[in-house]
C-alpha cells in the first residue's frame, strides 16, 4: 500500500504516504509480543509497538490532501471517535466532494443534514449519529446465493452505540467456514455504505447512456453510482465519445482514476492507422472484469480491471503442445501499451461472474466502476507518449534478450542474478 487516508474526529481527513527512505533504513521485526522498528544496518531497535498496524504507521508520512477526489479510491483508516456527523461534515465542507455525493447518492439528496440534530434519519436499528463508526473487515458469502452484494449493511454493534460497516468477505459452505478474506475500505466505500441506494439502472449504447425507462441521459455525471450494463457491439471508441461530451466526468476521472491525460488519449484515438500491429490484431474484444481472489494473500479485492481477450499466441500454443496439455480457448492481454486508435473499434463487454474458492458468484458494476477500469488501465504508465516510450524501451530490451539467448551466441549464466544483471544492466 503506497498511501491511505485517515478520517479524523471533527470531520477532517489526513493523507499518509509511504516513506521510501524509512522503508530502506528500517524494517519491522516481531519479538516477544512486540513489533520492533529495527535499523537494517546496525540491527538496533529504534522503537517498539504493541500493535502491528501502529508499527506499520511508522513508515508513513503525513501529507496535506489537496483534492479529495484524487484520494477517494485510497484505503481509509478511521480514527477512534470519528462519527457519522463527522462524515457528513467532511463531505459538506469540500465543495467538489459535496457536488459529487449530492449528485450521485440518493439518501444524501433526500435528507436535510443540517437539521438532523445529531440523529440519523429514521431507519430501523440505526444508532445515533454521534456514536462512533466501526469497520468490520469480514462478513460472509454462503452457498445459498450466487450474488456477491456490496451494498454494505449498517447496524448497531452488540455492545454500546455506534455504526458497523460490513462487506461480504468470508466464504461459508453451510455453517462451515471455508476461507476468510480481509477487505480494505476506500473512502468511496464508506460514502457508499451510508448514502448509496442503487435504485437506478442505466445502459451504455453506441450513441449514449440510457436510463431504465429507455430515455437518453443528458448528464451521465449524475448517474455514476447507477448499476450499469453495456449493449452488445458498443466499442471503446463509442465510450470515448460519450465521455468526451461530458466535461464533469472528464474532470472527475482525471482525479479519481489518476488519468491526467484523458484528452490526449481521446485525441490519439482519432488518428487513422494504416495497419494494426501483430498484438492488437489478435484481440477479439476488450473486457471489464474482477479478479476477486488474491493468489498469495487473504486480501479481498473487488476493484474492476480492464484487459483484452483474443487468440492464443504462438508461444503459448507451443508451450501447451510441448506439455501435451489442452489449449485454452482464449487468452487475456494487457492493453496499457497499445495505441488507442488500434483499440477503438473493439467491443467492450462486462464479465459479471467471479470465482471465490471455486464458487461462481455474480457481481454487478456501477457506471463509475466501468469508466474507472478503462481510464485507470490505459493510463497506467502515464499519457499516450509515456506508454509509447515504455513500450519501445521494453521492445529493445526484449530484442537484447533474444540476441543473448540466440542459439549461435547462447551464454551460460552462473546464477539467476547474473542473468537479470545482463538483461537490466546496473538496475536493481
């Protein structure tokens, strides 16, 4: 984790960024029920903590939050004593955040929060808003449902007053717990938990976004939190045109999705191309999907991703044939290096099924998740020129590797480290 937001008593927020210098100089070592901050060179203990999270906080430096939109996707920590009223204050005192929440979250629109007098609007089993806000990182998924629902529940704790947010993160087979995942909340999650009622459904067509009454939506910015699907044959170019015509969405995605070059990507997409390169030529479509399970940890990630799907490439075919194994029907490909004008005619589809411990579940998307997946992925290396430069650099390195491993000039390496030094030069 590179950074996180802390929601603080009084309705303020602080940004904590990873301190690289501290990470290089110190490390955490657990000993005798304590988490010690140890100097990597001298092995001396600088300071000790009774809690692992507090020890990890040592490696973060407090920074000022400039534009809160840019940090809405960041993991959020909640300071003890932070209340529901503090959350309302935080939203209302940031004009940009207030405009977004008021436009997209129906429960926030309906209530006059200035007259709550410390009480939540009347909802069964809700606590007083001056009570503390608690976060549970685990809830459950059972065998009786194939829908993975992330409309968070808000209930009172068993002891004392307060509010609890619960995602669905523990797998149950009947009454037996199969596996537990931790889920890290973002600021967007916390806002959604309190104010989101997904009552509206929209669909992306080639000529715009329509509501569930089949009416063309004039301002899609006000529907970012609506459940969304995509009509068959809608292409990446169609989605680009819809976004191009809505400046509020462009401004929002610039910050939320960390895509500062949206206009440049749209401009490149309009450049005619003579012939697709070998990679983009084999793609069938572009896909928005979720990879819920982490391979090497119990971290539960539901952020949508975006990639290409197409023919199995020659190297993979050879690999499977050599092992005498059945070929996959298709392959997934990263598209962050691909020129946008070579991708715009490809259809974009949504994959709603996800696997959690061999159980297939169904998870819907909101409009914001669809747009975020696209613009986050295409800008992963920066703007279009940054991606082109990185692509050319990697292509050059790949050619060096091929030359090094050429049959006539093969070189034996004494170790894996020696091989990577040859490939990467002096880089670590």
